[in-house]
């Protein structure tokens, strides 16, 4: 299932590890220091940001196609699982969560959402826990919405239903 650089094309949604789901809006050529460079122009509409990724580096930096519907199902299975919280210090755990979020790996992101999700009767989350949880949840929601052809509120509700049903179990 490995994609070569030329397999990405304009109007295709892709996942860039550090920023989540974006859309290739163009492929352009720029001259940089006397060298012609072919670039994917990736737009992250929600963040009002545009990224230019050299086409020959796209795979190296971890840019990938959207997850398959199968992988989305796996992510939902992961969300249904029991939270696994290591006994390490928070700073160490926070670093691991951050790495998972920025890995661009849908299952790793689902693990962060699962592990940091709190429901009514659980202790309050710290500010940094909430920040990481929201970042992971946003990445997960965005990709699931695009893969399913849904809007984000619908995807968010589906994720929330799974997390709430898990809490009730």
C-alpha cells in the first residue's frame, strides 16, 4: 500500500503528521537556490495554513493518504478499550502522548483519546491533560469525518457515543 510521490494528486486529502488532515490544492515548481523543486501545496483550511512539501520528501516526512475505513473501525475498537495509563510521571506521559498525536498514526491518536477521556465521576483533568486530549480528539474527528464523508460534528458525536458507552460499561 506504499504510495509513491506522484500518487498524491490535487484535491486529494492527505494526513501530515504534525498538522493532521489537509488537502493538496496544487503541485507547483519553485526555484530554490538555483534548484527546481516540485512541491505539494497542502491547505489546512481549519488552521488557515498552507504548507509546501517537496514532493520527493513527502513520504520521508510521513505525509500519507487518509486512513482506510478498516483503520477507522480499528480506531473505534481502540476507543472502546480500557484506558491504559502508565504510572510514569506526568511530564514523561505527556511527552509520549504528544509523540503519538504528532505521529499521524490514527490508532496511536485514538489511544491518546481513550487514555485521556474523562467522564462525569472521574477526577478533574489538568490544563495540559485537557490540551492534549483536545488536540488528539480534533485530529481523530477530522480524519474520521473526511474518511466517512461526514461533517465533523457527526464524527464527534460518533466518537463521543463510543466513549460514553465505554464509561457506562
